[in-house]
C-alpha cells in the first residue's frame, strides 16, 4: 500500500489561520482552536468556492474517497509527461517549431519554400523541357531552419491559452440571509436569536446538506460566543427552506430571485428552554461565588435537626481539604415550569379622575419647595479606596502566606474615586470616633462589597482626641494630625480585617448544620484618615443594638427581648472561637442591626476592663446553641 499523499490545497493567509474555525465538512461542525495541529486545508471540488478547513477525522475520510485530488513529489519525468498531456489537448492551436536558430537582429526572413518534390520547379529555367520530356536530374529542396510564419501568432496563442486556464464559466448563484431562530410555543414564526443574521452568496444548486454545513460554518462561532459556549446540536436542528421557483407548466427552471431568501436553522423550544435554564443557573452561580462569605441563609434538613453535633465532628470545620456538602435541587428542577409564559397583552388603563381629597393634600405638601434639602454642605474630595477583604483564617495562619497576615495599603490595590461627606452633621459619636453620612463613587465599579454602585451611601468615620462644648451647645472635636489619624485608622482596619476572618471561621462550621442568623461583618475600607463602612438602614435608633459588651461575656438584652436569640447566637460563636483557638482569642463588643455587625473587638488578653478575658470561662453561660452542638464546658 502506497503512502498517503498530501491533499492538494492552497494555504490561506495568517488571518484565517490565527482564529478559531468550524470544521467545514457539513456533517461534522467541530470547533478548531488557533494553532491546533488537527487543522487541515482541503481544496474544494467546485473551483468557485474557497478551500475548506477540516479536522483530522474528516481529513482521513477525504483521503479515502476515490475521487480526491492528490499529488506527491513532482519529479522531472512527471513534469515532462504533464507537458506532453497539455500539448495533446491543444488541438485547435497551431503547432510550434521545437527547434529554433538564433539570427542577427537585422536579418530579413526569406519567404517560405515549398516542400521537397521530384517535379520541376517553374522558377528554374533549366528545369524546363519539352512536353513529355522528363529531366534526368532530380533536385530536392528542404525548408530552411529558423522561425516560420506560425511564430507570428505565438503571443496571441499564449494569451488565449492563459486566459482559458484561469477563466471559468460563470456559475449561477443566489443570495441568502442566514439566520438562527428559536421556536416560541403558541407562535407559528420563530424568534431571531440575539440578532444572529448574515448575508451570503451561494451556488443555486447547493444541496440541503451543503446549506446546513454553510450555516454551521458561518453562524456556529457567533452563536457559541453569544450564548457563552452552550453546546447546541446544530447538526440535528431542522432547516427551513424556501420552495423552488416553477413556471406555470410546473417545470423546474432556475430564476434568480430579486430579493435574498431567508434560510434559518431553528432551535426547538425544549432545547431553547434548556439553554435559558442553563444561563440562569450560570448567573446564579457567578453571583453566589462573588457574594460575601458571611451572608448565610442555610436551610437545615429534618434529618440533621434531629441529630446533635458532637465535638469530634468539629475537627474538620473550615478545613480546606474537606469538600462542602452540596444541596439537592432535583425537586426544584422538576417543579419548575418548562414552558416560558406567553406574552401578556393588557388593554389601556381605565381613564378615571384622581381622588380630589388626596390631590389637595399632595399639592399642599409637594407644591411647596423643601428649603431644608441640601442645606447641609457636602465636602467632596478625590480619594484612594482600599477594600478590606480578608482571606480565611487558615490562610491567615499559613506560614507560606505571611503577606496576608495583616492589612496593608499597597498602591496596586487602590481604587480611585470621589467621596462626598456631610462633615458638619454627625449621625453618631462613640468613644473615639464620629460617624458621618457620605456617598462614595469609584471610577471603576467593583463586583462586590463597597463601591458596586454610583453614589453609594456609606458611613464615614473619623477619630478625635477629645471633645468640648461651646456656650451655644455646639460640640467641638479636637482631631489628630494627619499622620497620627492615619495610624489609628490603619490599626482599626487591621482589627476589622482579623475580626471578619475569625467570624467567618465560626460561621463556616455552623452554616452547613444549622440555620444561622444572616449576620454580615460590615464591609469597610480606609482612605488616609477615613474609615468607610456600609450604611445600616434603620427606622429608629432602637434598631441599632449592642448585643454583647466587651466588658462582659453575657448578652446585654433581656430574656424577653425580640432580638435576644441573636445575642445568644453571638455568645455561642464566642464559645466556638475561644475553644477552637485553644483559649487564645474571641470577638466581643458585638453591635449593629439584624443583618450587620460593626466595630467588633478582638479579645486576646486582659484589657482596660480588667480580667474579663481571664474570666470568660466563668462568665460565659452555655445556651441552647451550645447544647445542640455539644460544645465542651469551659
């Protein structure tokens, strides 16, 4: 068996070779990446169509076809045979002389002589004789070597054959508009998918299989890019064709249409619904991954609620080597409707008169300008925004990741933006910080945390040395210098950096077994002398609650308080932190709202409140959470 020959092909430019293409065999449709060794270029049998790019499987299939044009190494003997074959085809051409003799430029070519003959030549008197007399001498004349009259048409013949070699009879073609539609239940016509439509000129005798391959070749990559790579089975989709043009006698005849014909691959309704579900799940997955690790609303199966968690079950909590449990969503998938809702067409609303009494009240209030709006001046300045986003506690303790052990303000992590502050209006005052309302706008919005929207409402905190009151009752704050204030805020940010990670460690072990309160550590960032935190929306001052004081290990709320269960849960997290850290650390001064915590303190040793850290085992009272998880006694 002879060695396979290379398919006769003409290589295209680098632009086509450096982009992904679809295998152009009509029954394949495999996407070939740039630089893939499985790409092969095959010449089309129709000279009016461009060459085709196929994969290795289709390349081997084409090699096995008996009518495939191939060529190998062209030897000198093969070249001679090919020239002889071309000469044999030139039946209408005047044969050219094979031998030529060089002559001087000024040489005058003599007229052609007749071929050799035994008869007397009339131009030679000596050859004349009486009638019936035959000369005994016989003279033979030969045609001289050199150019002949046939050479005068050499240039025209060469041009004619060259034109014929590169000229093809014009093939009948037709203009098409290639589209991809998807079926809509209840409608006869499909809907265009993401404006995927493109014009194309194709041969009039193209087959349905060839037309399908052409649509896959032209529209396949565009559909994959528009649907984020969803694997539509394009080779199995129905193809909508337009009937052939016929004359009145029903005979088939070609007639080029004046308007391009629309040909479309139609995605069936079940496949389109499957893509919609897949796309929605992808969006939900991306949103879940980008959300904060503290936003936990886990539902607990009854089988887990009926069991108590022992101390041995806590050994692998928040261990990177242990895989998380996945929730079973098969019931939700089965219960979801598979058919999209029909379009709702509502009639125009009824034309009725407004409520006159209500109109009079609204005009009385809204008709007057609000002179208090914008009365508080805003101080606007350009800021450098540093987000506080700590890793997990295990990563903080990893010796190979020492650069993550503390919060730093590095220039490569800064975001530029503008901050507007109501500096003259304080919304709260603590022991050493004042809180003001502000609005942050970053030049490049972030995906999560602060800075995700324009003019995001935030709390701007500043430190002060002491305060005093004037005779008019106005409070005056003595601020630190800029370097001192920056150091204090940086320490506060580092404290929040570790507090978020420690609280996340507690929640990661609890959320998979028990429904936890949705407590988020307030996301914050530091800009020189400012500490920005999320703004806690409250209807009254009573909704901002201090659950646990840093001077005690018991809840501050009464037993009948509506939020006492949150305080008990936070004391339970203190128990976990103190126990799992080997009696080295726990969080205190837990305050905020029902969904957010702010300004927690890390307790590692006795502080200004005396021996509260040392007395934590005696002051802590185990509650229902500690009992359910079977935490050891302190």
